[in-house]
C-alpha cells in the first residue's frame, strides 16, 4: 500500500513539472513572437519614413505650340523649380520606343509663375508626329525622386475649323428645345479643337470662337452671304479647311413637316472642294469622317443605316436636292459645282488659297431626335470624336497609335 502511494505521488510530481515546463516554454515562445513582431514593425516604420522622405517630382503640365512647319515649342510651368536642378526635354517618333534628348534646361530654383519653353527644330517641313515629355533631376536626392514626365503628342499639322454660320442662325422654333445650328456648330468646333490637340497633337485655328464672326472688316450675316469666301480664305497656309454644319431639307420633304422629318432621312454628307478632289489625303479624310459619323449616328439610334458610300476622285457624287432628301440612303462624299467653280463660298475661298476644304454636314437638324441629342445629350462629343478620328486616320496618324 505504501509502495502504491509513493508511485502515485511520484507520478503527480512528474505531471506537475511537465506542465510547468510547458507553460514556461509557451511564455518564452510568446515573448519571442512579440519581440519579432516589434522588430518587423520598427523595420516597416523605418521603411515607410524613408519612403515618405522621397517625394516624387514629375512634370505633368507639358504643352506644345506649333510655331511653323519646322518648329514646335514645348513648354511647362516653373512650379517645380525649387525641387529640380535640371529639366530634360525628350522626344520620340510616334511609331518608335526610344526616347532622345532634345535639350536640357537648368533650373534657377525659383517658382515665379513663369512658363519655361524650348523650341524643337524639325528636320524638314513634311508631316511629323512626335511624342514629348519633360524629365527632371531632383535637387535633393535624399528628399525627392525625379519621375518621367507625362507624354504629349505633337505634330506640325494645322487645321482651320469653321463653325458654320453665327449665333442664332437656323434656329428651330417648332419645339421648345431652342436648337440653333449656329450655336451647335460652335460647341462642336470647340470639342473638335480640343480632341485634335489632346489626342493627336494637331493644332487648329478657328474662324470664330464666339457667337459672332469678324473677318476682313466684315461680320456675321455678311460672312454668311456676299463675303462668305473669306471664311475659306482664312485657312491660308493650313493643311486642311473644315466647315462644320448640320443639314436641312426642302419644305415638307417626303410629305413630312419640314422640321419633323423621320430618322430615315438622316445621313452624313461630306462636301469637297476642287483642291480636295485633287488631293488623295483630303479625299481619304472625307471618307474616314463620313464612315465614322454614319456609325456614330446609327449607334445612337439617329439613322437607319450605319454604312457610308466611300468615293474616289472619279466617283464623287454630284449633289442634288433629291439625294439630300432621300430616305434610307447611305451618306457619301459630294461635290457641288457652280458657275465660278465650287458652289459653296467657303469651299471656293479655301480653293482660292490652295487649301483642301470640306463641309461636314453631320446630320439633319430637321429630325427631332437629332435636336434632342444635340441639346440634351452628348451628340457634340460623339460627332466631334468621329470628326477627329477621321482627320487623324486620313493623315495616317491612327496607324501610329
């Protein structure tokens, strides 16, 4: 009996000792885990602190100005001067991946609200498309890190955009939408100008940037009638002239009220002048714009066909009222000949200064659904995007994207 009691006591002692060792071991492991976590946290804090010290410095406001066929000016603000010792203006060909330094510019360390600018001289006056960016060398490498600047496209092309008519012209009064072609054309032109510059690096000059137009001492109605050719002549030395419009039809065309036409009449018509007929690039632009406008209007439910009849110089259609007012017909490239050459004064004016010219009749404002989309929806964005893509594609710029 005593022997048994001794065995039991011994067993209890062993179990108690084992539990004690296990508890001690667990506490020691927990202590090691806490120490390791604290070390990791301290390491992360140090890394985070170091990362916070190195603030990125990047030029994000680079812009360009076309000075001539052979000169492009690249500019940006001096706001980063206190953090930069040197700027490097880099350029690459649109279809290439390698960047080359055009010029370097030292920072004076002061931000005074100035514009910094350099001029890049192109190898010749043929069409060029480049991408530019401005990189920086940080003034304090222990505090700042220089990053590659934002890229911008730039070309030596320039387009003359004519927002057709003037404020209030061809207003529709049969509904409460307050649509006026002259007003819509201006908003369309503004969108087109920005899209060409931002997306493709194409510069523009506008015949008007407000509701009124003044050229050569003449104004508004005079430039819509007896002196209208001055609008086209305003494009002298440009690569292309485009006059933006929306179309109309004869009174009660097809038996429908004049301003209540069905969407089946709606189609893009691109008029070309005599200079454009002799210019393969201009004809390609006309076809590209028309094709994109047809698709865009169809996708918005504003026409019954998404196709556009493309044309070469030999099969450009002579415009007629019958074709204009036809229904369920494709849009196409047209010409209209008058007694003095080009029938339309704006196109005749562009031909006078040897500039290929287009009138873009985007769609019919006599269709209520078109007016609704123009006034209350994003039609100006949709159509200006089609115009810009067509122009870029015609010049071969989309191939470089």
